[in-house]
């Protein structure tokens, strides 16, 4: 199981890093594991450029697709990656992070992994120490 989780994290972190470096943003995307444990990227296709959905709608759609595919037995797990502002200390500013939320068919209690980042004035992305939060 740990190898499968790490596979999703590695793929998702690399792609999120590229997005942040190239655009300064990280739109929501997914990664899923086929039955052989190979990771595949998953993005939300926007067909109507005039009505671009908000991030929550994209995350919901990606999750719904992956849940359906997992119920059918076509995939064994997935991760949804998105930006998230996290409050680490009371009375402090939120910390910008990349969140990777992973579910495996045989384990729905995997913690959510967070990768704090800061974009420097030169456009360089500086990542802080990652952390994970247990699910209740």
C-alpha cells in the first residue's frame, strides 16, 4: 500500500510543481492507479471556455469519476490534487499548500498530504516541509 500511495504522491507533486513554476497556479487535477498499479494523469476537460467551472466543481467531478471507476473495479486508487490554504497556528496567516487527497480501494483512511509553498518574486517556487493530516 505504501508504494501505491508514494506513486500517486510523486506523480502529483511533480505535476503540481510544474504547474506552479509555469503558471503560478495549480488547478485541480487527478491521478489514478490502474489494476497493475501504474499511475495515469486525469484532468477535467473544459469544453465551454465561457463557463469555466470553479475549483470545487472540478474537484467534485474528478472525485465522482474516480469513485465510479473504483466501484467498477477499473482502478485501484486515486489522488485529487489542488491548492489549499491551511491555518497552522491560531492568529497566524494561512499557508498556501498543494494538497494531495488519496483514496485506495482497500483503504479510505489515508491522510491528506500537504506541500506548503511560496512563490518568490522571481517566480521561483520554494517548497516548505510537507506534512499530513489524519482523516477522522
